[in-house]
C-alpha cells in the first residue's frame, strides 16, 4: 500500500512539473547557500591557521596607530626593535620591518607585490631559509643599498621562463634593485603579508626609496618564555612610551598584540561571519518552506474532489495524510540533493578565481540536507492534515 502511495505522490508532482520545480527552487538555493556558508567558514578558519602558522606562542607584534589626546601620529620606527631588545629583561629577540605594496616589473612582466623592508634579525624570527643567493649584509643595510631578496612566489611571478633571478635587476616603483637571493617556499604569512609573495630589502632602502611614509611599521618581538609573554608585553609598552616621550595623560601611539590574542580575534571574526551567513541561509530555507506550504494548500484545493472520491471508496485518513506529506517531503528532498550537488560543484569553481579561501565541509551538506527534509515535513504537515480531514460529502460537492 505504501508503494502505491509513493507512486501516486510522484505522479501528482510530475503532473505539475513547473510548479514542482518552482517549489524546489527555494530549497535548492537554501541548501546551496548553507554549503557555501560552511565552505567560507572552513576556508576562513584555514586561512587564519595559515596566516599565523609561522608565529610561535611567544610572539608579540607591535604596530603603529593613530594616537589620541595630544598624540597626533605614531612615532613607531623599525629602530625601536633594537632598543626593546637592549633594554628588555623578558625579550629574547626583537626585529622590525616596514611593509607595504608596490608595482614591480622585470622585462615585460609586472605585478603588484608585498614589500618588506627589514633588519637582519627578521629572517631569523620568520624562519626564512635561502634557496639560492645570499642574505642582505650589515653594510647594505647601513648604506641603504638597492638590493632585494625574492620570496619563492614572487620569483615565479616575475621570472616566468625559469630564468635565474640572481643578479637580475627588477624595477620597483620606478627604482632599480639588484636581486641577490631567493628564499625557499614557506607557505605561511607574517601577519597580513604572504611571505612567499613578498620582496625583501633593507628597511633603510624601503624607507628612503620605495615606501616612504606609505609603509606601515611592524615590530615582531619574542618573549624569552611563554610564561613571560604578559611581562614582556608590559615591559615593551613601558620602553616604547619612554622612547616616544609620551606623557601619562597621553595614550599609546602603538598597539600590542600577542599571538594568542591575534589568533583568537581572527577566529572569532571567522565564526561570527559563519553565524551571520548561516542565519541568512536559514531564512532562505524558511521562506522556501513557506512556499512549499502555499503550493500544498493550492494542491489540496485543486484536488478536493479527488480526495472526496478517495475517501468515498474507502481511502483512510492516514493514507491521504501520507500521500500529501510525502509530496512535500519529495519536493524538499529532491531540492536538497540538487542543492548539495550545485553547492559542492560551485566550491572548486569559485576557489579557482582566488576571490576567497573556500574549503569543503561534511557538516555543510549534512546540515543543509537535514534542514531541507525538516522544512518539507514541517511545512507540508498542516496542508496534508487538512486534506486528510476533509469531509467526503463536502469534498464531492466542491467544484
């Protein structure tokens, strides 16, 4: 008997193909959105992990900021790192860099890449290893020489034919720099900058010739112990306030973040984004459920006479309830499956454009499909119940 009910439900849906497709459309969009939401959330989490993978638990980052009160602008400089290391009791290593973006060209190839002008300790704290060539020397740093080391990605971008970059002259913002080395692939980021896609040079050169006032100064500090991160933070704050000659009434002209707080803040942002997008997807599914309910009400009204005949020849209330409920569930289930297929196919396609980081997740399809079936049951039950309770005499009289 149940098989007959299934056949009747499918035949009823196929008889009104356009209406069935339009009813499923909301479910398809909703489930695809749920999958996309979880892919974005998973991708954001992955991006956070990659971004801060190169930072140890002892890492503290200091960045310049607009001051308040009587402080008009940040006085943070790369040289502050050396002062912090000399005076800090709880500081193991301190390095500074000036960062920004610039247009780089070599021959007919040009690209916009990250610029990192740093002191020599930066390479140690960032775990950078040479693939070829040499590091920048103290003399080149002091003389503001126009030399550069390429990240592996930057080298691939500029030297398309596998040409050896060593000794080549690249042009950055109209200035010519000699390439003296290429770093091995790292695959991580230093704060917001992707290491592999960066070009490194003495910070003195970046400050004077390339970035100037457009560059942002970042100090990378390592405490001598994980347990001393808080003490090191207090200590470097005190040192910087003294060096910048800030009065007690003035607020810091810099901001300090340790690795734990940076990762936590980034993860919270990613989670909040996922929650907001999930709510949007839930609303889409809710609206599509209401659409299914409306369609089922129309179907019941159109088939009132059919229902009356079925009940007059002995059709049970439970059978009629099952048939109409099954139609609703079939709509939502098929829509859910199509939504999963579209969502899963869309992830690699969108990822190929490098617009954002997306990562497949089992949770997205499972949750989206479960929600779609639940929507079908919930919003299809009342119209089905109404159909099953129709009086056969009244139903037969209807036109």
